[in-house]
């Protein structure tokens, strides 16, 4: 099973160090969260910079809030990053849950699911070299991966998970092993019901902080601020893993559930965590 690193969003300047250390280590992927009304780097721009500073490691959005973006431009951006990285992009997509993000993007949150479905229909067509429609297009460049970059979907409700089988290649579960197992089973069930060959790729996320007390405190502060809007910030802080034993146990539990990859999400900005997590592995 692969293990990746979810990058902290607290200080974009440190991310080159994070990426280069992870690229030299045992990690499979660099992941990045997405918000619009927040003090975080824009993920496609940031991952493009990090991909150019690395040679091996994959880059993955977890999850990019596609309904906030123009469809044709998003298709072009993703195809460009996929092509220029030699197919190292995994495009994790979701609808988002913050009203302020949708407000500033001019998107009605009540239509975000339908909008994402429509976006996927257009993007899949564009990535295959077809016209945009009404005699317009095609829109390049051609992605490195035929048919477009790998697409993963995050979510918890059945409608969101079914999107994996209709449009995607895999599922991202931001949940503890006790909850993720049921989500994985739902993704597999929809996959079979839609007649898809093989199995969906299954990615798990777990929040971690590894280091001295100041590193853990920094991580707790950042994760609390990020999840304040949910009303469950204290719960998210309490669920963060802070010891090697806890992290190893979680990785093993996700492996037992059949996860293909576990993303260790870091909210504290100390890049020495990369080396500590490598030692855990």
C-alpha cells in the first residue's frame, strides 16, 4: 500500500522543502486541500510549482472544489499539469461545504452537485480531444494519460460516492477506519452496479502531527481554525494522531480495509515531520 503526505497550508514558502524531502523519501503522493475564502495556496498553482521541483512523486488535489471553477479552464489546467508532469497528476474533486466559498465564486450551493456532474461530462469530452460543443473547440493540450488525468471523488453521501462509478477512477475517504470501511464498500458496490471493470482506487486520509510539543500545538491550532465552520473543530483536533504507534496502527487498519493509499495529512508547518514520518514507515 502506498503512503502519501498531505501538505500543510499554513505557510506556502515551506512547501518546496516538504515536497523535495518527500520526493527523496518513501512517499507516493503530495496532497493539497482546497478553499477559496481562506489563507491557503491555490492547489493547482501550488502543485504545479512542486511538481516542477520534484521528479518522481505524484501530486493530488484532495479535494479541488470544481463547482467554484470555470469548466473549460479547469479542464485545460488539469490537462496541462498532467501533460507537463508526465502523468503524475491525480485530480481529486468535490463539491465543498462552505457557503462563503460559493458566494464569492457566484455559485448557488444548492446546484453544486448537478454542476459537478455537468463539468465532468464536459471535461471527459475535452480530455478525449472532442469539441467543447456548438462548433467550439477542441481545447488542448492532450493529457499524458489517455482520456484525462486520474479523477478521484471525495464525499460521504451516496450521491457523492456514486459519482466515482459514473465519472471517476477512485474514491477519497476522509474518515477514520471505523467509518471508512462502509464508505469503501459503498464505492465498490456502485462500481459493480455501473458495470465498471476492476476496482475503484481507494484513498484514505488521516490527520497527523509528529514531533515536539510545539509542532503538535501548531498542528492543533491550524486544524482547529480550518474546521471551525463545521462546529466539530474540537473533535477533529482530538482525532489527530501524534505518535508513531498511532500512525502505524491507522495505516495497518486502512490496509486491512483494502485501501490502495493512505494520505498522512499534516497541519503543522515544520518540514522535519517528513523525515519523522519516513522513519515511521
